[in-house]
C-alpha cells in the first residue's frame, strides 16, 4: 500500500481531512516519536496487548513490508509494553514503525535501532500481568477514541499520529499538498514584506463581520482561497 507522505506533515493532513469532510482521527496528544525527527507512513498492523510479547510475534507473521504496528495498550501509564527486542523483531519483519497507545522502554536502544517508535513516553517496568487475550487481538486496535484496522493508513511525525481510511488516503494527501503549496506561497510573501493580514484581506473580513456577525474567518478564507485555517 504505497503512501507518499514525502514533504508533508501531519498538521497539513489534519487540515486536509477537515477540508474534505473526512473523519479527523488523531492519536491522543502526547504520543510522540522516541527520537525527534522520526516519521512514518504505512498500512496499519493492529494488535491488542494483553501482557505478553507473543501477540506481537504473531502479528509479525502476517506483516507486509511497510506496515506500521499499532499497539493498543489501553493508554496504560503503569507499564511499558514494547522494548528493544520487539522493535528489532518488527524491523526484521519489514515493519516500518511502531505506534503505541501506552509506553515504551529501552530508550537508548530504540534510538540506536532507528525504527520510528511513537508512544506516550518511557517507563522502566514491563508488564507483570497476563490478561485473557481479546478475540480481536490481531484485527483491531484502539488508540484513544479511535478504532484502527488494516483498512487504515498511519501517518506520524513530530506533531503526532493520524489514522486515515486507506481508500481515502490519496485524496487526503493530494489535498494536503495543495494546502502546502498555498501556505508556502503565503510564507514567501510574508518574508517579502506582504503581511498575512494584507494577503487575507483582513480589513475586508472585519467589515464583513461587522455587517454579518455570523461571517467567520474560515468562511472568509475559503472565499478568497486562503489556507491557514480550516
């Protein structure tokens, strides 16, 4: 499932989802890369952790190159559910990255391995529990409020993690590229001395709002083709 995330960023993808009316499915705030600058895009490989690494190993037997392992550990802050050995095995299986709704450990080793890993942060203790395995442990994963399946694409960078339906990913990414082009031009013009207020005809907006209090800045931007706010 090729997904060209090159040159884009998750804020642009989020804005594109809003513009297209796609569900905005973001991992909870605070799930960030272990090492700054890591980014990944690929098909979701969902798994529900129940206290044992075997569920990851089984997921890897079904992995396709470029998949992103999405681990549902219910957002737990009392245990780290993934460490260096699981991440090394993920890399060996062709997995492109790991997203954890929870915590990781073995931080220096993960940085050295270099495979993108996203989590709430680091924690020394691993699991000491062994819960009953969910029947859907290899089919679905929750990440905050969102259910993730193999029909989703994962996009992640320094600003966080997004999930987009695979059959809508190309349309979303193309819209994100259009927004990027507009924003780059707006930034160029600011540096050249033309303020953002001038570019967005902010005085016209203020006049429009005075005449119609329901006239929003977003509506104004869409009317003039701006892209700074969706």
